[in-house]
């Protein structure tokens, strides 16, 4: 089963970390992705630029509305993702708990649906 692990970080908390702390978290994340790759469970993943770099697009009544910034104003913003292929939700939860940013942020787990909606 494929799961998307959405890493939602508190950007002000991230911004307060030293460069060394950020690099340590990044290195730990790479180590986890390499381990999952070796087991055939890691499909993709990347960190994202801060939410201030986001552009949101909506189309209403045939008109396109483009705005700077994220769509939702929340304390935590999407900071990256991992796409994994594991046997079940329990295994996905175990991997999500190992993501270094889970210690200061939230990892949302969503099953990936194949095909058209039912």
C-alpha cells in the first residue's frame, strides 16, 4: 500500500534552529530514506521551500485567481513529503514516527489512491 507522509512543520520553530541542528535533522532524514530505499519502501520525497514561496491557484466561475502564499493559514505548513510503499498503516505509522521532524512537527499519513474516484 502506498502512503504519502506529509511533513507539516512549525516554520517559526524551524527558523529558530541553528544551521547545525537543521543539517543534523536533514542528515537523519537522508539516512532514513536510504534505509527505506534499500528495503524497496521509499518511492520519493523532498523538502519544500518555506510557505512564503508558495503560490495558490483557484478557478471560480471560469476565472483564475492566483495569490502568493499558502492556501490555508495554519500554525504548521507543509514542509516536505515522503512517498512510501509498505504493507499497512501500522508500518506507515512506524516510519512516520522515525522522521526527525516528527519530534517538533506533525507528520500526516494519507493513503494514496490509484485510479479514478469511486
